[in-house]
C-alpha cells in the first residue's frame, strides 16, 4: 500500500487493528486463556499493549495492569479505551535491554507489526513470504525503559505479556529476576529469536512452556513442556505455525 496517501494508510491500518483486536466476542476467550495465569489481585505488565485488548481482559480478571505502548497514535486510543480506569497505568514507552532512546519502524498500514529491530525486518523479509508486502517506511523515536525499571517502580508482575515484533529477547535482557509467568510472541522465519528467549528464561529459573497459535485463545498442548522439548520444537520449525505466543510459567514441585 505504499502508493496510498499516508493519512488513508494510517486510517485503514487502525481500522484493521480495531477489527482484529476489539471485535465483539473476543473478551470471553481471552479471559478463559489468561485466568489460570492471572491470580486474584494480580499485577500484570502488558508490553506492546497495542489497542489494549489484553489489558481489557486482565482488568476483567481483576488484575492491576501496567500497559506499555510506544506508538503515539495507538497510545491515544489506549487512553480513549482505558484512560482514567481504576487499576490501569498507561505508559507511552518501549521496553528494551537498557534505558535510552531508539527508532521504532512502522508500517502505517499494519501498526501491529511495528518493531525496534531492523535486523528482524531483514530476517522476516528473507524468511517469511507473508511479510513481503510490508513497507516499514515510517518511523518514530521512542523512549526505552527496562523490565527491571518497571518492576522497581510498580512491583513484580504475576504475569507479563511481551509482544514486540522480534524485540522480545531484548526486552528479556532487561530483566534480572524470574517472573511467575509470561508470554513472548513467535513468528515463523525468526524462531531463533524465540530460542534465545527460552534459553534466557532458563538461566533465570526453571520454566514449563505451552503455545497459543495465532489469535486463537486456547493452549495447543494438553501438557506443559520442558525447555528441551520446546527448543527442539522450535528448531524443527514449530510445526509450520505462522505465528503465535509461547507461554512460560515457573515449574513447581507438583509438576
């Protein structure tokens, strides 16, 4: 859509996201998905909050939410949906390995694939034909914080959702303590980055893993798997799944 005027591209991209992430009926499935991972009176970090569909689900489960979204236009919609809501803190920031500033690359037609990783753009273009039509011809300078800094300010989250288009490993690099549970996005063609996330998490603590495919709202595996099995699954191509989220939770004596 490079030939489409910029304002129209942004409008169409926003409408696309609104339909995908705020459509009727979505909330019930998200609540069912997250309920086992979000205890009563939980604190949740929503890193890459986009239009706040997950924030909405976390609040519906009674959690306090710190929602982080660096895109100014999406942040305005987050404020519209959740601004002033009890228990929700909205931050116009990005999260990385260290505090500072960085360039966020944006495709106005698809704001959900904005990324801080130029290397990820190159890799995904080479390895995933589904991304061949994206341009990432927009950019915005954003402020970076870290998970450690957010924890120091708001407390340790019971669950942390990380969806930052290829920058997940860098987000985890800014975390120096294990969390009870979290999720990171994975995308076909860049699964080596998800492998890095698993190895980093295992250096912090012993985790078990499960998968949600695409925008589905059910765990794929009946039993949570150990790190070796998940690394093997990723190295084998993740069953050809185009994208999804890898969930990790601390192993317990019962497991």
